[in-house]
């Protein structure tokens, strides 16, 4: 399948209602309308886990999660946000819109598949938000080691592995020391070792699960 700027999200309703920008909402609606699933369901249900094997598909959050991210960024007055993994930029649209509406800021994305980076750039440009985003190509465990300052919010939506620590946990361990007190982390896939880390009573975070997409973990750096 040729890359078509698609995202793998459920079409439950029209484009996000919290974004009061017709141009951004139009891009979101287009992505929802063109969403597609690979044969076999994708890396979480298939034996194929190489992200480059899914270069024509965008796996992403759902609109209600995007609404939440936008509102959290606005409430925090966020100026530096991390978007892992960027994919074709669906989550990035919400985060970048919040940066713009907060009066400025930067979304630092991480994506390993070149075709998806190109698709994300096209989507951000179509929405008029490209100037608020820097997408770093390569392994996020390396590209996010220094984001240039305190992180206000991080989305952790990583790729499933086959063994060892989850990518979500490894990236969170890189980001957590860079997050300011009061920063928020949002996790999409509820990886078991990630939850063990984020819910550790002796750790930095206080955390709860919201009933979005079967469970969205929202955590605040409190210590």
C-alpha cells in the first residue's frame, strides 16, 4: 500500500470539537476519513514488528485523546512538549495547535520511519502548524536525550517490542529527568513495565487511568 497520510484511529465522531480552527479540523477530518488497517491488524497482533514494514500506515491516538492533550497543554501553558512517536502527525496536530494557542512553543517529535516523517510534515503544513514542530528522525532513545530544556508534557505512544523492556519505558526513562515538576505524561498503550515505573510509590509520579481508548494513563511529576 502506498503511503496516503492515513492514521489508524476509530471514526467515532467528526474532527475534534475543542479545536476552534477550521484549517486544523479539516486535516484531522481527512486523516480520520482515510484511516486504514494493515492485514493482520498491525504490530500488536501480528508477528511482524519492524516499524519500516508499516511505512504506509499511521498508528495513532484517537480524537478524544487528542482533545485531552490539547486541553492539558493549554492548562499547563505548555511551551515544550514531546510527541513520541509522531507517526504521520495526528497527535502532533493537537499538540502544535496548543503551542500556537498558548502564544508560542515547540513540539519535539520522534519518528524512525522516513515516509511517516514526510507525511507528518505535509499534514502539519496543510494545517498551518509546521512552524511549531521539530521532528527528530531516528531512535527516540537517542534523539530525545536532550530536548533543550524542561518538558511540560510528553505523549508516550511507542512501538511494541518482542522482548525486553518496552520502548515506552525506555523512552520515559530518558524523558523523566528532563520533565519539570508538575509536568504531565500521557501514555496510550498501557505497557506493563511502563505502568510499574510510573506508578511506583517511591517514584516521581502520581498517576491514574482514564477510560479513553481502553485506558489512557495520565501522570503528573510530583517529586
